[in-house]
């Protein structure tokens, strides 16, 4: 008999078990290798997605910052434009008022130098006084106000000292005479008042 014919049933069972074990081990090794490859690919993909997410978040943050800066700049531009318009409305009469001041000065000078006792001049003086009063009332509606600081403390921001004089009974640094009235337009000085100021007695 040949060798194959001499193999016992027990030996055949052992051979089959050995083949099954080897086949199973080979299959496990193959599956383990494939699982490692797939895990590495997934890790690479996750890392790549993480990078893209970080870039997207940074881009969003940069765009948000740009929007905030643009909004702030627009607010500043709008505020400056509003202030410019307010100033333009407020001080549009600046040059016009400055041109009127010599006319007002001349009318006040004419009244102060006129002979009040002359009956022939009284109608003319009254007419000039009424005209001056009407003009001052009109310009005051537009924010032009006189600065007449007689007997007030000298204010270098609104007054211009033309001379100083010691006066008995008058404290130092007080306006004792106004040579020319000053004017301000809506709180802004157009012309300082020219004044004489008292000084301390020697």
C-alpha cells in the first residue's frame, strides 16, 4: 500500500486542523495589515481637515476684524461730516458778521459824539439809535453778541488790554474803560474788546 493509503483517520483530522489554523493566521495577518493602512489614512485625513478648519476659522476672524474696522471708520466719517455741517451752519455768517462790525462801530461812534443838546440833531440821532438797535437785534438772532466788559475783571481770552492805569478805589486787573466792543458768534470770539485795565497803585 502507498503512503496515502496508510494515513489514518486521526492523521487526516490533524492535517485538516493544521491547515485551518494556518489559513486563519494568514487571514488575521492580512486583515491586521489592511486595518493599519486604513487607520493611517484616516489619521492623515483628520489632520488635513484640522488644518483646513484652522485656516477657515482664521479667515473668518480676519474678515470679522475687517468688518469691525470698516464700521468704526464709517462711524468716524459720519461723525466728522455731521460736525462739519454743524460748524458750517453755525459759523456761515462769520465773514458777513465781521464785515458788519465796522458799520456798527461807526453808528455807535456817531451817537456817542453827537451833540445831544442840539434840537436840530435830535431827530437824526434818534433815527441812528433806532437803526442801530434794530441791527443789533437782527444780528443777535443769528448768534452775534457784543462783548462790553466795563467794570468786569479783565479776561485775556475775550479782552485786549490797550493800556493800564492806576485808579484810586478800583482793584487791579479790572476793566475801567472800553475803547471798542468785542463780538462773538455763537460762543466763538470774532473780535476781542479793546479795553483799559486798572493796575495796582504804586
